[in-house]
C-alpha cells in the first residue's frame, strides 16, 4: 500500500490511512506500506535550502528532503500501532533499498528487505519511507519527483507481493480529467501500456517509471482513493475491453510551445543537431515534425513545455552559427490532446476519425504524433476543453460503466 | 563546534553559525560540527506524534525526532558550502556513532568517524547530527534531552580534537543567573567538577553526561556565545582560581517540594525502602535528610521536583502498608540554592559563612546537603532571589573580572 503526500497531509488523513492498513491486516493480509512526505513538506524543505544556498549540492538536498518521508513513516506507524496492530517504520536504507550513486534522481539497483520481511512474518506492519535509498558508499539518495511510486513498486516486487495499491486523492484512472469533462468515467481496468501513455501525457496519477517497473515484473497495480471507499482502477497486462472501447482515455496538457527551425537550401548538417544541443541543456522535446522536401527549405518543428521556452530560445540563439539554421519561429499558448487505447493498433481509421471530429469542431491541428496505442495532436490552447469534449463523446467514453 | 537549537533556529542564525565555522577553517583548523534540531522542532514533532498516538513506542519517536537534526545538518552544510568551504552533512549513523539498543535515552558505545575523517582530511567541514546514533541492529536511537552535547564530546574525543566548542545562546558560564542577579559575572575558566555541580544544579548550560565524558578523556570544552563574539568559558581539569575565589558559582532551582515520612516507634524496616519504591516509579529524589534519634519517632525528609509531586504522593499512598510509615507531610513552593567551588574542600568555614549569611538575611533553611565542592540549602521559594543575591555578594562573585 502506497500513500501519496495528500493522503497523509495531516493528522486526520494519517488516521484514515492507518484505518485502511488495519482493515487489510484484519482481512488476513501481510502489509508493507510506502509513504511520501506529508503534503507540501518537500517543497517547504527545498525553500529552506534555497534560503541558505541557492545552488546547494544535490547530496545535501537529498539529506534534507529525505527527512520528509521519515516523519510520515514514523507517524503512520504510530497511528497503526494505536489501533492495536504492531507497526514499525523504516527508512529507505533500513528497508534495503539500494540505488546507484546519483543524488536527486537515482535509479533503484536492488532491494533487500530483511527488516521488512521480519516484521511482516511476525504479523506486524512495515511502514517504509518512499522516494529514497542508499548507495554503496552509505550515502542517502533520492529517486526524484514521483519516486515514492517507484519505491512502492520495487518493494512490492522484492516482497513478492500479490498486488501494489497506490492510494491517492482521485478515485482511479479516468477516461479524461473529470474536473474538465463532467462526463468523464472511471475505468475499472487499464493495461500497463495505456497507463504509461496516460502517465507520460500528464494524466499524472502514477509515475511512468513505476508503471514500467510493474510491467516488467508483471505486478498488478491498483490506483485507489484514500479519502473514500472505492475499488479504484486495476493496472495489469491483459485487460478486458470494457464495452469494446477502442479508445480508453483522452489526455491533455496545456502550456505547450511549438518552435520551428528553418534552414537554407542546400543544408549539409543534420537536423538532429538541434535536439542534441537542447538535450545538453536538459530541455525535454516532445513531438517532432520534420520536413525535407526536395527543392524546399528544410525545417524541423518541435513542441516543448512553456517552462522550458526561455531557455530553449537562449540555446538556439547562442548556437545559431554552429547549428547553421536561417531562422526560427515559435507559437505559444498551444495544447496537446491525445487519445490512448490498446485497441487502436487493430482498428484502422481511428486517426482519421480523430482528425474529422476536430475539424468538425473547427479545431485546427498544428502538429501530429502517433504511436501504436496513442495519437497526439497539438492545437490552440483555447480549444483544449472543446477538443477533449468532442473526442470524449465521439469515442463513447461517457458510456463506460 | 557544537551548535544548540537556539543557535540554528532560523536562516539568519544558520548563516551566523556558518560564518563562525568558516572563520575557524580559515584559521587553519579542521572542523567537525555537531548540531541540534532547529529551535522548537523536536517539541513540534513530539506534538505531532501525540496527535496520532499518545503512547507511541520509543522506537518510533526516535525515528520521528531524529529527522530534526538531519534538517539542521544539511542546511548548515549548505550554508558553509555557500561561503566557499566544502561541507557535507552526516547522520549519526553515517558518522559512526554507535549506541546501546535503547530508544530515547541511549548511551554511546563507540564512535567510528570514517566518513568524517575523510572529509576533514580533504579540507572540508563535516556537519553531524547530534542527539542520535545507531545500534547493532541498524535501528536509530536517540540520546535523550541534551544528548547533542554528549554527541559533540564523543565525536571530538574520537577525532582526537584539541578542543570542543559548545556554542549556545549565553556568553559563557556565569557566577549565577545574570537574568536574576545583575552583578553576575562570566567566569573565564571552570573545572569539570565545578561545572558538573552547576550543570546538575540546573544551571543548564551544558549536559552533565557531556561534562563527565569530557572529564574522563581530559577534553577541553568551551562554552561560547553563538550570537556575539566572545571567548566564553573554558572548562578543563586544572584551573587558575580567578581572584582566589573559593566559591565560584551560586546555582538555584525553584519548584522544589519537601516530603517527610514519619514512622512509629519501634520501626523495624529500612528507611531506604521508600526510595527504592520511588525509584521504581522513576521519581528523582534529590536531597535526603534522615533522623533516627533514640526514643524519638524516626523520620526521613527528601526533596523532589514539583512535576513529580503528584506521582510521589500516589506512590506513598498506594504502598503505605508495605512501607510501614505512620504519616507523611509535605511542603511545596520551596527552592534549592547552592554554592559551588573547588576551593571549598581546603577552606573550612564556608558552610558556616553560608548559613550565617542566610540567617542575617532572614532566610530560613529547611534542608541542607553538602559535597566536597558544593553546599545546597532548601529554602522558601519566595526567598530565592534574596538568598542568591546575598550569597553572591558575600562570596565576592561580583568582583570576578
């Protein structure tokens, strides 16, 4: 059972999490729990750090922020214990979560949960700090944002758990964001690959690395609400297609910028150079559209997040000579809307249906990107809600039970 | 260098501590630092714990409160680093501070500061969490209130440090509490034994266990102000008697209760039984006065702290039959005033001078207790300030330079 920051944000929610844990134990389950830091603790700690050193070492930031989960873990263990079930908390290193020697974004290398197994075998509950581990030198490391999901999955795999329940502040995985589309429906099941696309597309319920990890070890995940009773959404390999839905979710993301870089004819370099340069500056490029038609000016367009825009423009400016382009232009205030579904691969015409639907709603398409189970379009940000609504309707997502 | 909670209570004070550390490094010193939790952090964490479990296990409380020092240590390391001196923070276990397997009040068994030595040798600063260690099972332990002083001394000894500077919110060790007696003077030097008496007497500048530890290893301590420049007070074995002062400090403590237990004649049991019983209930008895005069009713009087009063009365009531006493009475609202000085042992008449001084000031003496370097009296709490003032004057303490 993994509880995210909002599910343990205060005393009352910690009590609620403890009740959910005790219920599982009373049902005869052995329970290991992974927790995030309470509410905004991590941000508060980072603000403290900024106050004393704007460029603090990642090692020291790891020392600082890893305290957040330790506070939650001990409080939750106390709360479980108060309900009559023995419980102990463990730091990442006490739980045997070993990572590579990278601070701030370490990958898990191995989990040796000896202490955890010991308490589980004695009938008690283990409450483990998510998000953190230890490297071979005995240094504390953290796994990066969303790392608690990954901790939970890694520990579940090491414990040979039958299931990993991710408790969160939503009722499960929805066909689209219910805050935007009132017809949005909760899915009973979703495949790892579909969930991966939704996670990467900003649905934000679950960290992609955690889903990949679960997929590789065929561990069943459940996204469940912590604040109300509810079965949530099961994430596993083979799913039954509810109502034969081909498309199972519409994801969207605002604050997208398109940049187009144009070259003179003839151009002798590689259009990829621009992406190498952007990657060196840790700018994440999403959709890429490249056109090289004979006799025409070659150009490459790509989308990035708004927050990276200033830096990207700077990188392009600084390296204009080296990159050898003639000019670059950009369009801000865009959005990305995507439809996701494993059934797409065996159902041709889904893309055409998507484009038709958007055209009929007068939504212009700026860029397109496709994978086997996903089609993404970049559109004006002002059209996002309309586009999601018509796609959600067209692909019958409101009919999911 | 050890910084207490008030000396690292906020960003500004952490900056100040960092400056003091960097100054020492620039003077060519290798510096290891031990820190407490910021301000009231430990109390805040304990309040959180109480919210979820009023009877939380000590193990879990240790997991919880040990985060406090980790936050300070990482922030202080960042602050030092921002001033151009490399610095890393270490938890108690990373610094190799091994304790017995007791939660909440563990004693240090061994210190193996490999990681600390490594960074010191490379010219960097080690910032270590005080108050905490690890037992042989890999469980986190804490040393009890004031344990950061003990951590600092233990680590200084393990590092073969030339000196251990305890930075605090006072300017040093005073002849008495300057908040009460404006004539109070800071001492340049004080012996371990004198400091031990003052620490035990509630002067509260330094934890007694830390002083004993330093005495046993002949480690020079300095109590220094963190908030202003100042040499503080040196604590070591052999001290020069400033101005040939026989008495070097007047300590006092309010909120004292006297309990007297009276027995019938003849009484066949041991008067010590009452103390065994109180000790079983963790009630700390301070001064004991016992009178067994032939033909008279035997009685025993003792002083305890006000906070233990209700429990002590309860213990006496519950065990009246077993203890075999006739009746008990008590007097609340008392205070203990003590004069301390190594020179006393070779200067007879100090006690008489003390009693005379108090009698001339019309301060009644309820109980007396003496050691080689200390005389304590129990008096009415309303007379505390007057008693301290006349003793401070009589023993020329205001003349210390």
